C-alpha cells in the first residue's frame, strides 16, 4: 500500500503544500490558472489554498497583476531546519577552517531522495565557481557529494538507487552509464574521495568525502569545488583532497570545541538558554 493510501495521510495538506512546491526559478510568480496547473489541483482548490497561504503570510499577491509569489516568510521552515541541524552545527567550524585554509568553496550536503541538498556553504575567498545557495538540489548521480554518500551504502542499495534515477546528460562530460557510475562509486571506498569533472556545471571540478555516523553509515558529504581554469584534477588531488578527507574524518569522529562552535551558535538553542 502506498503511503498516500494510509488513513493517516491528509490529502488536503499535501495538496496545499503542492502549491508552495509549484514555485520554481522558471515560475517565480503565477496567476491562479497557472498555479492550479503547476500544482495539479483544480482552479477552485487553488483559490482556496492561495487565500489561506496569503493569510498565513507564506504567499504574497500582487494587487495589480493578481499574480502570486512566495513571501519571505516561506524561508522560515528552512531556516529553522538549519538552526536545529545538529550535524551542521557540528560541521560548521571544520568547514570554515577548511575554507580558510584552502581559499576555495566548501560545501556540506545531505541526501534527499535522488538529490543532494546543500545545507552548508562557505564560498571561495577569491572567486565564485558557480552560484550554489543553501537549499540547492543537485542530482546525486553526477556530483561528487552524491557519489561520496552512495559509496557508504551496501552494493545492492547503490545499484537500486542508480537504477531508479533519471540520469540526464547535463553537459558533454556527464557520466550516465550505471555500470561506469558504479565503478566510480566503489572506487571511493579505496581512495576516500569522490570527484566530478564538469558533469553538472561546465568548468566546475568538485571533490567530496563521506561523513559517517557512529555506526559507520553515510549521512552527508563534505566537498570542495574549484574552477578548471585554475586547477587540474591532478593538482587538486595532491593539494586539496588530503585536507578534505581529514575534514570529513574530523566531522565524523571529533566534536569541535566550544570555542570553535561559539561563532555559529547565534540562533541555535544553546544561545537562547
């Protein structure tokens, strides 16, 4: 039985949330008809949902165009998630230290479905490789964070995950063959790191190492992203990867000191006591 068929599943709530999910980069604002179509609900249902969401402050409605868009308050849930994320608070001091030491962009990503979601980011001090805001989703199969995470799963789970993914060709360099991907993922167990060369963004070279919980299961990945204009894969492996692997190991095994945590506790529960 599908989870949607459970008597505990609230269909109206799911439909209402689909209205919020309908807004994307390509659809930053919509009228009622467009919103109903994008959310997969009737126009009358969309009218009720949008009225409620506007009243709650999650949507705003332009008085002239009558078009709807997400409000600033829509950020609240994501912000609270980040503030309550124990892994992120634990990792932040190590991510910042790696960023300062390398001078390159450092990310923390968690898995969600077929994607890796970036929950922590410290941009390069010198140059921007690509715009990657916190909350950005990237396909797990073609980014280093995804391959690093998958490497910690049992073989059969990796194969099942790859088989269920829509492996699109984002650039001429994207590896989409399941067998080739499986080889790359299994190699991470030997080397300690995954890599991706211009597979999602051109000119982006990224490396990642898995973060493990106390039982040795993967929960996230830490990555370093650099530009192919300044780095070769050989130079990055020699100069960046050892420090990346060390950072992932520290996050997995050694809680940071209270002094290191102090700058990151603003907004966290401990600072409110």
